[in-house]
C-alpha cells in the first residue's frame, strides 16, 4: 500500500444501437463582457444580485501566472483574464469577499456562449487548462462558436486567497520522508503527529483560516460557477469537466438544474462511492494500467522489468523498496524517495505517452540514478524548476477534507490498506501496513458534502465519456454517472486518463456535435484508436 491517505490522494466492441437522439439546445446570449446586458443574466438567488450583475475588467493575463507553465501559456495575445468577486460564505454574502481568477479566449465566429472548462484535481488550475487547450484542434473548432473559459476554483492558483499549508521546503521534506510506511505503534504516532501539524498549518497559514477551509469545497465552487455564468452573459451553462471536474459538473446540475445547457463529463467520479471505495477503485485502475505497461515494456529489449506480470511486479519492488532506507541522491542534491518513485510511476500510468519515460527512469534506477523518476514526480506534484510548488497539493487536501466524510475507524483504514495492496501490488512498500489516520481526521471544520446520487430531474441529457482502462477514474464510474444523470455514455477503448480533445476523432466529433447543436452520439457508441 502506498503512503498515507493524504499522500496517496495527492497522487487520481459493442453493436451500435441505430437510434440517435437529437435534442435542440438553447443558444446562450450572443454577447459577452462589455457586450453583455447590464445586470444579472438568468435566475439569481436572493441577496446575490450585486455578485451576479458585476462586470469583469478583462486585461493582460501575465499578472495572473503563478507557475512557469502559466507564464508561457498566459503570454499569448488572444487570452485575457479577470477576477470575479464572490462571497467567502454564501450564507453571509454581505461579509468577506474573495476572488476567482478567470481566463478566456473569445469566440472567433457566430458565438453561442461560453464553454467553461475544469481539468479536475481537485486543485488544478482551470485557467492554465483553458490556455493550454486552445492548442487542441477540437477546442479550436469549439472556439469558433464559444468563448473558451477557464477559472481557478476558490483557493486555487490565481484565485485569492489561495490555500496555503506547506512551504516549498516543507513540501520537499515531506516527499523525502518515507516514515509513513512504518506501521509500528511508534511509526503511527509520528505519522499522525505530522498529519495533525499539516491540518493546523492549513488553518493558520491560509487567509481567513478556518472560515476559508469551511467554504472551499465543491458545494461552494459550483455557486461561484453560477455567478460566473451570469457575469459572462449566459442564460445557461455549457460545461466541459474532466476527472474531479465531473463532480463539479453533476453537483452544479443538482444545485442549478434549470441553468444547464450542455455538459461533457470525461473521466467520471462515481457520485455514490465513499472515499475508501473510491480509493480502492482507483488503486485497481492503477494496477490494471501497470499491467498494461508491463505488456508494453516486455516487448522491448531495454525493458527495465519483465514480460511476466508476477516477475515484473517483483522486479519493480526490488527497484523501489530499497529507497525507503537508501534513497538515491540526484544532481540537485535532493533524494529520490520511495514515495517519489511510486508517485513518478503513477504519473506515468496516466498516459501511454509517458511510458517511455517511465521505462527510462526505471532503467536509470537500476544504475543508481533517479533524475528521470524525480522529474516525473515533480511533474505530478507541480514543482517548477525553481523549486516552487503550485497550490494544487494543498488545495487538493483541503477540498477533499470537506468534500467527503472523514475516516477515523482504524479497522476500516487497515481494511482499505489491505484491499489497496491486493489490487495494486506494485505499490506495496513491503512493510507492515499502517492504520494511521490522515489529515482529514484532524481537520478543524466539518465536511460539507457526502456521496449520493445527484437529483438532476429536469437537466438536459449530458454526455459522459469513460475510458475502459482509465487508471484514475475507473470505467464503471462513468457508467454509473451516465445512469444516475440519465445521460448518454460514450465508451473509449484505451489506457489513459480522460480522452476528449486529445486527438481521438471519434470521441472529439461526438463531443463537438453535442456541445454545438445538442446531437447526442448513438447509444452504445465505442471509440478506439
């Protein structure tokens, strides 16, 4: 089993039915920003008129860049940015306000409205995602009809204030520390002390402290998104959500069913799964993806493992488990830990495009080097070449701790560890499992959401895309979500995490047709290649 739950989470043909459902969609208001009508657009909850009716001051995106990648993507002339004011607490909208960073690329043709994009996480920058997606031919086609809009959810990236828990130096030290694999009573005591300290630091270092932490979850993010819908001049929301972004999507649909125009939800979370079952399902996804990597690797003369699954797992463990006691020092003076090596592996399993790099890294490790694996782990943790981290990991932990009920039962923790080790044996540390509670068990505020089937009566049909061997969000979760929302399921046969707007014509064309004119793909459609 991988490290603590906090660290683990910081890691996530059929015959076609002939009938095709076509549902005409209402176009949004053809205007945006200064072209938008004065005052709120669409329904407005009581007391929020000023927020819904605000005007955004669009300008240069450079001041909004918080990472090296953002600096590059935000430099384009065609993108523009602004800050949206929203209440810190929607229960007290006349008190403190916070700001949400927003980026857009304007529609180049006959504008339908805005297409809001969220890349998942939780805690990943939607502004960076929208800026990067403009290079996708699929998004370029959609950009003829939509303003492509990304926002950094409250507490994330360019939004202010951001969730702040660990300093850059503390994050480096946290990654280098493999003490979480110590399942002895003393080891558990030390690990829980670290988790308590993490929770305290989040409350102390984040502006507005516990009040911010209490209002950071998906419940509040979707309220911000509805404010943004109005401010952008759209009567109804058109939305593209990946991974955790699907949770934002179905939560929005539940809270604002009359405000939905269309939604593409790719790489779905199962709305009914509790955090333990979700983790184990994700573990199985990584286990299955590792098996696919082994098949791919076994055909190469330079394979670092073996083409036999059992042998490959053992060889992998022989490479990474010694790092617990003997980490490998890399060129910049940092030590590659067991956690970093397994995080690097998980990062590579998200996409076949990274398998070559993973094999290179494992071969390097055989020779006592760790640069490539550390680079993959840095990519996952969003650590820049200057040693600075994005806000993602801190925000991820904070959002999860209020989005789901905390797990404090030690027997349940042990059972989850055993289940995870069974479905993802390559991640086993080789040490006795730990029943240590994670930071959420010590979180200073209660959770604001819990697993349930969303009540989305009256919501137009949504398009759910699910990949058969998705390592992070299992295929079955997409099936469950499509059924729960009475939506249309599109199956992609492959091994990767999410697929829309990534060059798969069958998938992309189905999404384009649906988002532009409401044409749903055929029931049972399966795409591959």
